[in-house]
C-alpha cells in the first residue's frame, strides 16, 4: 500500500492571486491585486461595545455549540435585509448562516456536483468559485457574456446541447472580476430560461449593496418561481470579512440538504461571531455604515477611472463599474498580462492577470484591478506606473 | 432537464443526536444526550477583556481577510502545546487552523477519499466523523476493539485483505462515544503497523487534556516516523466551542494539499476568533483553566459512575472513563436502546442510542451518556430515572 490522494486533489492548483498576495503585502507595494475591503471603514469601536454586550447578555450561549442553521435573530435580520434590498423573499427559515460566502459555494458544489458534471459560468468568472466547484471534479463551460450579462440565446443553445449541466453560477451585481452588472431585462430572461430547463443556479451577490449610482436591481432570485436559485450573500464587503459570516437563501428542498451537508462540514458557524453581527445590526445602522463605505469606494473608483483614461494608451480598454470593488482591463492583442505583471512588480505595483478567471484558461491579455483597498493618491500613482510599464512593454 | 442532486446526497441522513437535541434543550429535560461542555466554566470575563484588547491593538487586521494557514502566533501556540502535552512535534509551519475540528475531518476526507474508498474505524466511533467521511462516499470497515484500543492482529488482517483502504480514523484518548483510552503499548504497535502499510491515519484528539487521573499518554502521532498521521485537535473542549477553532498538524506533503483544499472550502478561519484565542493564551493560563474544567468533570463522572453502580441492574455494563465527556452503556441482550430512550423521554431524561455510532448500524442494546453538561444532583436524579425505566422495560 502507498499513500494515494483522492482524484480531486490532482485538479487543485495554488491560486495565482494567493502567490501574488504574498508579495503584495509589503508596504511599499501599491496593490490592486487582492479583493480587500478598506480597513479604515471597519467599525472597530462599535464592535468592541458589541462584543462586550454579547458576552454580558448571553456569554454562556455565545461560547457554546449552536444549531447548524444559524442564530435565529441573525437569520431574521438577513432575511429582512435581502428582501428589502434585492426583493429576495424566502422567509428566515430558509436562510442558512455560513462560514463566509466561500463556504456557501462549497456547500452548493457538494449538494449538486458529481465528477464530470458541468457548471455553466460567466467568462471571466470568480476565481475562488472555480476552486470550490473544481474540488467536486466539475467541468466548466463558459457562457458568452456581454455588458448586460449572459447572452440568453447562447445560454439556451448551451442548455439544449450540453449533457450533464448541473449548475449555473452567476454574479449579476458588479461582477468579480469584470465589474459588470446585469440589466433588469437580462435577469428576467435568464430566470425564465432557467425555469424552463429546471437547472439550479447559484446567484452570488457579495457586492450588490455597494452601488455608486443608479437604482438597485432585483436579484435573479426574485424572479425564481420554481425555487431553483440558491442565493448567496455575505457580510464581508458591507461590514468586515474577518468574522467569516455569509448566508444562503434557498427553497426548502435545497435548504434541508444544505443544512445536513453543513453539519458534516463544520457543525455550525461561530456562535459568537453570529451574535456579534446580530447585536451590531440591533444597535447600529448598517445602512449608514454601508453609505460610508460606498462614498469611499466611489471616490477610489473615480480616481482609478480618471487616471486610466488620462494615462493608459487608447488601445487599452476597461470597464466602468457602477459599484463593487473591481474593474477589468483588456490590453491590446499580443500583450501578455503575466509579463506585464512582472514589469509592474519591478515598479512595486501588483494586480491579477485575467487568465485565472477563465476556468479553461488561455486568455492572456486581460487583468483585474481592485480599487477598494488603496487611497486615491496611491491609485493615481499606481496607475501611472502601470501606464509606464505598458508603454515600455515589449 | 430536472434537478438532480449529487450522488453523495442520498447517503446523508439527519443525525439522531440532532433530532434528540431539539427536544433536549427544554429546561426540564435532564440531558445526557449532547456533547456540550459546561458553560459555567467558560471564561466570559476574560474573553471580554481579550476581545477589546484585540480590537484595540490590531482591529484592522482582526477584521480583515487573512491567510488560509491561520494566524501565525496561534499556530506557534498550538504547536508548542501539542508538543508539550502529547509529544506531537511538527513545527508551527505544519499547523493549519481550522473552523473547528469537524472541518479538519471534512478536509481530511476531501484530501483522501474517492467514492467507494474504505475508512477503517473503531467500533463504535464518532458519529460526526462518519458524516464527514460519508459525504465523500466512503465505505466503513469497523476494526474490532478492546479496552486498550484497536486489536492489532485484527487490524493487520483487515489491512492485508481489504482493498481500497485509504484512511484509518481513531480517537485514542477518552473516545467518543465509548470513553475508552488506548494503552501506550497499543499506540506503539498501531503506529508501527501503519508505517508498514503506509496508510494515512486521522488521529482525533479533542479530549486528551481532560484527564481525571494518571499520566497523559503520547499521541499516536508521536510514533509516526513516516508522517502518515494527520493529527486533529480543538479548543472546543478546553476553552469553548462557540468560537469554532480547531487545528490539523500534518507532514508537509499533506499540509500543503490541506491548505489548498481549505482555501476553496472557506478561504480561512475567522481572523478575529483566532486572534482572540491567541491573545487569551498570551494573557491567561490555559492550563489553570483546563484544571478547573477537569475538576468539575471529574466530580460529574464520579457522580454518574456511583449512581449507575448503585441504581442500574447488575446486568447493565458501563465503561469507567479516565477523562473526557462520555461513558458507554451496554444493556442486556434483547434491550433496544431506542425503545428505552422513548421511555426515558417520558421521564424527561435524554441520551443517545448507540446504533448511530456504528457506521454499519445494527447494534441495538448500547447507548452513550454525557456527564459534562449536567450538575451532580441532576446526574443522580437522571440516572435514577433511567434505572427505573430499565427496570420497567418490556
């Protein structure tokens, strides 16, 4: 006998983002690489008061084992919030608290995916969702996408002709990595097609509340008459990521299985963290807090857009995100973003080459920039250095 | 197309413990059913101070994303602790912080198990480990076990004759559910056999520090010359479970893969919780805290043993645990523990029938009792009521 790993292990690769971030934590680096919220807006003082109050009022329970579904008052708060903001109206008893939204993706993969099953996704799509689903040995088929979302005719064609499609993964609001947002009409058409084919969807909405202008759009889930959409959210971007609190809102037939799966995966999410967030929501105004975050990110988005338009060569294209944390840059054909990254790192600027966001790879001239974690001044400086590296690229 | 779950979902069952606990939370119930620590010994005041200090000193980092491996000072503290207590000497850079030890079991399953692979385990064994591994469609083979641990000749025979053995799962200290502890000699023999067959082991040690008498024994991992043992521990029983902080200590070849797997599973464990425990360990004496817990549990163990010996019929056997949270009861042949449970619930006493702890079921006359969560008075009262139910059983 000799040690043999599970087959899935061969598919796991160290994430490029992760390796880059190891360099990017050096203080001299201007990093557009991560997806880090701005720590300046973390409600530290409020959390101190909240933590003490939770332990005073219910320390014995906050430190004890608790139910897999999550802390009921928090489930009610989440249910009310996603109903008010995104018209996701499932009732609190269909809300499962998860250990960050990454765990929600893992649980969804575990629920739906056998080896060889197909996940349809946007192209590009969120890197860590690829990792989560790949661990269940899924294959990926990228659905052609324009500025309004997945192209419905293309999706219909793929659904008609592809075997073993078990899941569709989408990020309709301020997508990571592209910064794009699906139009209302596209959401409706997508939901209608999904009901027709009865294929489960994971709708991932970590950024939806971080809107800089215009009106919030209803989630795809709000048009989900057959209960096919597993809606995923998180406090990471509207509060802080360090507590690792996310959620799933799903129809009972999925919810029950997800609870069983989560039970075997980590029993339940931190009782203390759940009660801290619930108490914060009771004592403070999260909407006001989100408004503060949005004001900061809007200025940073503006700084990045203005700097790119002023300094990048005209042949370099970028998206103009209406919210969220990211913009997507397309270099002229023939440019290799990985090569540019090395040139930029010599100038102490970091970003993530786009290749990792395509599940099947091979797109070399794109990259993702994050604008939430650097000051406007550093954004301007960093874009200037990138512009120089692009001009000198060979 | 119609919605189809992954094949593994058919294998998931709602846990009997879980359903019972739903009743057992009523205050009038004397519950020996759960595995809950005594909340009276949670260090609530200390944690209030700790939480505030962490946010004062490093709030921005405590609330931010952090590395998958875990908070380095905590990894160093864990490495030092398991080396000092159990001779597990792996170095801090081989310690991975997990979201409770349940997650450690899930990650190990994900690393080693393909559908149809075999996990060898004690019989009975920990219920939630069965759930964790079953999610990867493992089959279980129970290794005959006596009061000193797995019987080596039986294990050797199984290893020689069984195909696809990918993992051996053991709990050598104060086992859940049996309360038994492996002898030193058995640990050595087991480790030697494992090195010979080169089969990975998960050694689960949540209770090892809760010893009521005698000397702590070195972990199986301490005899693991080839780095085959994945050692799993947790703060749940020596501190509190609500924070969900556990760990894996494993050789580099396993550690690297486990980090990649955890990254796709939940990115990382709560930065805030990790820093709170690290700060607690810096400011307070965890050994003194554990000594307090041990004193409480020892009295409760004594109360339960004395009451059972005085009141149960002589034909009812039980283990005499030297530590931990559980004892194991064997009813005379012909008794059905599930039937007895219903009789006991009418008397407001709860426990877990033993059947769930056998991966392949069909042992009807055993049950598990927890003694950590009830006062001595309630333990005596509850055992008295159980004794009455046993006498009146038909």
